[in-house]
């Protein structure tokens, strides 16, 4: 693994992993990234952006060979941007701390990059038990994602040039920043949603009932676009006390 302090290398990959109190899952996420890179003969780095965690997230990240960047922003767009500012690679992969990327999806992303794609995402599969309502929701999201070519934030890649040209993630958004960023990348060049899936935790979907999520969604719709630009009402994304069942 190449140190992030080295000069920018052609084709070098920077994995940027935002994290807050992820000691239970981040080890598996980082191990999967190392496994996915094995045999590719390409320089890479892993940057974990620790957003003021109170657990062992940073210690575990270091044990898995990541460089830890410390921030205290409690806002996902700003956390991702902070990691990108420290990255040395030509290709940025934004991977959530509860998401595992395998060699198939990584290889497909690199193949798309070699063909001139400026960025993209992948379909999403959830691990473990899913509530019934969530199974249909996931299918609908993947269909929408492929049709609209908008990526989920748990896995999103782009070139350094495209990131800089779009200005990175819009820090005025507390959620949906991944969709806004996808739209910006699409204006810059070709953007794809890969059919190879990434696997992410379903803990958020297990933590809330279908009725609760419907109520949250209804409240957001009533408040309009401004609802996406304030933390209030976004417990699904920012509930720091959430525990998996």
C-alpha cells in the first residue's frame, strides 16, 4: 500500500472512508478493500476520516493500515470532502464504513475508468435480515439508481479531475448529497451505475419501522427542499444512538 504522503501517482487509487463510532464494522470494510486490491498491482491508499468518534474506530483503522484524518463536523458531505483533500490518488473511491467492496465491483469500476468514465456507483445489496417493506424498497432504489444514473453514497467513485471540477460534495446538504454529487459528475462526463453489487449494512432499516420511515419521509416532503439542508428530522442518517437489533 502506498503512503498518502507520496506524490500523486498515475492510476493510483484513494479509498476515502468516513466513519463515526464504527468499531464493530470498520475492520471488515478495510479488510475487504485490501482483499479487493490483492493482485491488481496498482498503488492505493486508504484514508479513514474519523468524525470525532468516542470508540476505537481510529485505532482499528490504523491497525488495518489506513491513515486516519480527524475531523469534528458531524456532516457526511464535509467528512467526505475532508478525506478527498488529503488524498493523493488519481481515482477516488468513497466507501462507507459499513460497506464491503469486492474485487468484482472494483475491477468493473476500474475498467469503466479506463474507458473514459468520470465516475459512477453500483447497485446495493444489504446484509442480514431485512424487514419486508425494506426488500421492496431496495429493489425500487436499485431500479431507480440504474435508470436515473444516480449513485448511493455507500459506494461512489470518480476521477480527481471530476471531483475538483464539480467542487466535491455540496456541504449545504445533510442528506441526498450523494445524488447532488452524482448529478454534478454527470454534467462533467460519462457516469455509470455498475451491475456488480456492493454489500452494506441494513442496520438503519432494522432500526426503524416502515411506519416510522413513512412519517419521516412525509415530514420531509411537507418541508420541501430545505428539509435536506438541516439536521432536524434526519434521524435516519444522523441518529448517533442507533443500535442494531
